[in-house]
C-alpha cells in the first residue's frame, strides 16, 4: 500500500480550523488545561528550593514530568477523540481503570522525559567541565536523535487515545517513515508564532519576571500558561490530523 504524504499547508489550515471548533465545543477541557499549566508553573516558580532540599534535581524533574503527564492525559485524550471521532468529552475526569488511559499516560510521560533530555545533558556536561565545542556537538546530536524519535512517534498518542488495534511504537514509526521533516515543518509553523508572542511578552515585562510575587512575574505566569495551553492543544490537533492522514499499520491489529 502506498503511503500518503503529509501536505504541510493544507494540513496546517485544516488543523487550525479544527482547533477553533475544539475551543468552542470543549472550552471546559481547554480551561482545565490552562489551570493545570498555571498550577504547575506556580509550583515550579515558588517552591523549587523546598523541593531541592528533599529531592535530587533529576528526581524532582521526573516527579514534575509524571505529574504533568498525569494531569494532562485526560485533556489530550479528549482532544484526540474530538478531532478523530468527533466525540465531545463533557468533563475532566481520570479513567485510571482503562488500559488506554494508563498506556497514554505512560507514553506521554516518556515523551516528556525524552524532550527534556538535551537540557538535562547540557547541565550534566557543564558540571563535568567539558569544552564548549564538545558540549555543543554532543547536545546537538542528542537533540537531533530525540526530535527524530518524537516525530516518528507522532501518531502513537492519537492511536492510543482512539484505541486503534495496532497502536504500538513500531507501527507508528512505520507509518511515519519518510515524514519526519514534514511533521517537523508542520509543528514549527504551528507553534512558532505563539513562541514569538511569548518572547515578545518577556521583553515587554522586563527582568522583573524572574522575581516571584512581583506583578510582572504573575502576569508572565498567567500569559505563559495561556501560550502553553495553546501550544498543547494545537499540537494535539496536528498529531490527530497526522494520524488520520498517515495511519495505516496502527489501524490494523497484528
């Protein structure tokens, strides 16, 4: 069977159209995502030193990633099911008893940890006093590998969310073979305007955004959480479209 190719601009336009429908139909879930993002940002901003006394930095990061993944799993599942199945999830709830929920949470956690690997590695190499050139080359190499793996697994989470019979990493990677650069371009085009908006907001607020409790810091926490919620939802929508366009093996049982 010939694999479909991901058309970047038409998919982006369709994804943003579906995203607006999502905001209108499932605003309680999107509001829940914002509350989760804001709560995590507040905890990370106001209590890092207290956590540092009890947990090593890496362990703290894993705990934060696990909490992030667990709290957002119901929301991202609901987004995928809305885009793919046109199913509206009315309330924010945890389906811990469902295998699909547990599997989704596990992979969302893995992908979150994977995304943080380059920064973790950078910090480790700095403590080891590696040369600047060696550090940059190593981190860039790891970043490329991490991005490649994450892009090849783009349709895995939507497949799990809709309980596709062949939702495995190997089948997801097979379905996205040769599409990584197109997926990368699609995601970048979708999120870069929002990242630029966030960066512009930081410039406007000035250096006081780093002082916890100050008005600029509070504004930054709120607006940053809004941008994170937008990025989370639009990337989930795009992943759903990638699933609908590319998925072949993950839709078939082994």
